């Protein structure tokens, strides 16, 4: 059993991927968003697809999830609150994903994000959160213990 950099035992962290956040039998993106969406299509850009629910499996557990940052709040030059999204462009130039594909992340230690849509891996306490932001409805929240640049997944052994 190995201790991770965040002080948690490796077995205590649940590795999640975006499809894990969608209830069984539901596709992660509606058909109109599965493929390229023209950025000039202003009508679609403002329409968030209806969410078909959230999963409660990891509520209150420590999870690790990778995605892209949309900064919301800063402390100095570091981001203290951001939306974690599954793909570049989500919530900005194309319709936001359903609420069950958006995670509101908060961290006490500001993360020095280098750019909009930086790829990161976040580890922390995960939960269901019915939250509304100026960009979209959000289905989950994550209180981050660790935010690090995305390095890819370890190969399976």
C-alpha cells in the first residue's frame, strides 16, 4: 500500500472518467453535440442539454478526475474555483455539456493555471451539487486536495 502525494492511501482514491458520471443507459452527450458544432451557431451555443440525472456512487469519496479548466475565481494569479469540463470549448463557444458532465472545483491552495482550458488532474472530495453558474447548470462539486497538470494515465500493469 503506497501513500500518495496528497497524504491519502492509493486505495482510498477512486479513479473516475467522464462516462462514469453519467447514469447507466444514458449517453454522455446528446446526439446534437456528438461531433463538431459550428462556433458561429449562436442558437446552439446558449442551449445546455437536459441532464438525465447524476450518479451517487462516489458521493463523499475521494476521487481523481482529469479534464479542462474554465476559471471562475482567482486569488492573486492562482485559480481558486473553476469548472472542470470533459472537452476543450465546453461552455464557451459551443453548448455546455449536460450538468452531469460538469464539475465545480474549489481549492484552498490557488492553482497557477497557465491558460484557459489547461488540462489538469484533480483529486479531492467528490459530491453531488445542483449548482447554477453564469455559464451552465452543474451536477457535481469537488473540493480539491490536489490540482496538477495532466500527465496522462499510467499504463495498466
